C-alpha cells in the first residue's frame, strides 16, 4: 500500500474527489491532508471522509522541516497538490524527487507563474480572448508551474463565459482526470 498526502489551501473539491477515488483501493490511500489555511473548506471535507488534516503556518511550509517530520510519521510515499497556494520547500523537493505533482487550471506554459492561481487564472484567460483553456498536471520543480507536464486536457472558452462559468468547466475536467492520472503515475 502506497500512502499519499494531499496539500490544499482552499475549498478542497479536488482533495475530496481524490480521497473518494482511492477509498476502496488496495494499493493507494490518502493518509493525510496538509494545509497552510486553518479555516480552509478542505478540512471539513477530509473530516467527513475520516482523513486527518493538519494546518501548518506559511513559515513551516517555507522551512519544510516540520512538514518532512509529519510526512515521515505518516510514511508518505507521494504528494499531490490540489489547490495548494504556498511554495514547496527545497528540502521537500529533495526528499520527494519526481514524487510531487500539481494541477494547474489552464494550459501551461500559458497562464502560469507567480500570482496565477484559482480565479486569477480564469479571469486572465477570458481577458486575453482565448477560445480554449484546460488543465495541466505536472511534476513540481523549484519554479512555479514549470515542472515537466504529465497530462493536459482542453475545454472551450465561450464568448459569454464568466470566470465563474469557466471555473466550473475546469473543475469538471479536474475531477474527471486528476485521480486517474495520479493512479497512472503511481502505477507506471
Ligand atoms: C483548482 O482549480 C486548481 O487547479 C487550482 O486551484 C483550484 C482548487 O480548487 N490550483 C491552482 O490554481 C494552482 N496554481 P479546489 O479547492 O476546489 O480543489
């Protein structure tokens, strides 16, 4: 059995979807959820599904030491970022080479980089007049949104889309693909 940690900062719809997907797996389980936001919705979702969730300060994530300790305690093999809005410390990257993946709500390398997260991304996509957007699942490296891409899927952007309507379409793609791609990466 391989154990996964999910890092999330927001509502946690992806985290919930991933926990549910693996809940009957013989091979993989979500052992813990870590967050840099104490009041984030992801904690309620994890609790409902009986997965422990813990908050750490921004400083703790930046230093990485306390995070490494907890990952060791829970014997974590692989880390999934699902709407995680803090930087991953270098020591964490070194301890989990090619074992940390992220999902980005646009077609990287477009609309990536610092400040490009959540609704900011959808607003920028609409403002630029793009006719398609999508999701990118990629390995994490020391630069924001620049690690090797594992998978992308596209969806249309309609002329009358709002950031909210585009966000919903993107979430549907994320929920469809992220668990499957995680499983594939863990299995290959
Ligand atoms: C997701 O759309 C994810 O792609 C995005 O945050 C959202 C979290 O939604 N991540 C980023 O923007 C990272 N740069 P959720 O809390 O409902 O899972």
